[in-house]
C-alpha cells in the first residue's frame, strides 16, 4: 500500500510496522520506487521478496480463502486430499522458481543465498499441511458451509474504510453475520494470543463503521490452525474509540514521515543491524553486504 496525497492521510498496519522498525524501510515501501532516483531502481522488485515463513503463511491463508469462497457460493467443502495436493504442487513450483531465479516473488533465503537445511524446508511444508488439514476437519468450516450467501461479509480481503478523513485498511480473513451478530475470524498459522488484539480491534472498528455492527454484537477472534486454540478480543465502545484514536495518531506519524521526503540514504540505519539482515532492502542499503 502506498501513501496517498498529503491531504488524504492513510493508515495501515504494515506501514506503521515499517516506520517503527526502520525509517529507511518505510521510505522504500511507500515511495522509494517512485522517486526517479536510479539508486532505488531495485526497490520495486525487492518489495515482492518474502521469507519462507511469510510465504507459507500466505499460501495457507489464500488456500483457506479459496475454500471459503467455494462454500460461500453453496459448493461442498472441497476434498481434503485434493486441497493438500494442490497446495503441495504450488509450493513445489514456487520453491523451484525461486531457487532457479525465475520467480517474480523470490524467497528471501534464495535471494540472499542463506543456507537453510533441507529439514527446515520440510518443516515449512509440514506446518502448511497441518494447518490445512486442521481447518478442513474443523467445526469452523462445517458451520460456515451451512450459512446462506446473505450471511457472508468478507473472505480473505483487505478492506479500506474512512476514519475521520483517514483511509484506513483492515485485513479480514473471514467475517459473517448471523442473526445480527458479527463474527470476525483471523486464522493464525501459529499460536493465537493477545498480540492479535490490535488487529482484531481494527477489524471490529471496520464492522462498526461500515456494516453498522453494535460493539456488543461483534465477536473478533483469532483461531490457531495448529490446535484450534482461540483468542477473543475484548470489543466494546471504549476499545473501538481507543482504536479510532490510535489510527489517528499513527496516521499523523505516517503522514509526517511521508511529507518529509527524505533521501533514505541520509537516514541512519537502525542501531541493531540484525534488522537489516532480515530485511529485503539490505540489497539497496548495503551493496557489499550487511556489516558483521
């Protein structure tokens, strides 16, 4: 997502995270490839690089999204082995293309020649398979498959909404309305816990602002695809007001950083260079490799 015109503030979780981690990274993500500076010509391609954890997580979410879009249309839940085989074939093809250097979105580990043991790649697939099998056998997919089309609000979507003139974004994995109650679900490929609270509150605020959901009628929850453990956000009028104010405050910081139009190479790198070692933009910042 890119920062829009100065008179139209924007907020997104990814931009806030980038700014907090490294100001250079924020500039690269939002405007680096539009500056006309030849030094930044690689930025657009580097934005597409993902590490193996983000890669497998995205694949799980996209696969579940495809399953839910099918059942939303009234189709039967797809056969488990068919879903698993399709995911396996996709991972193999994407892995091969990344390793060969032909992928449009290469893996970080291949792009930067990181040695990863074969059993680590195997565990990556095992996590994907375990997540998908758990979901396909869960009561969640069985319940969702019984709902009529009028109940569905969103499936694997990034939704934009207005927060006091700010264009904010909410990532919603699944949202349905049943008898006036709204259920917003965030599928997690790891453990589900309190760290999901801020994102769930943003989704709840979207439901309140755009779907007219009363706070007490919103259940926002994170569900672990590893074991089914569920974390419930504490949604109420106060939490939504706090989220509203947080978006306003963080959007102001984003707008200020964007308006500064700094030369990223004049911005000091982070003190902790381990941040650089896991960042795709290291190829721009450190031509000879990250020190140390």
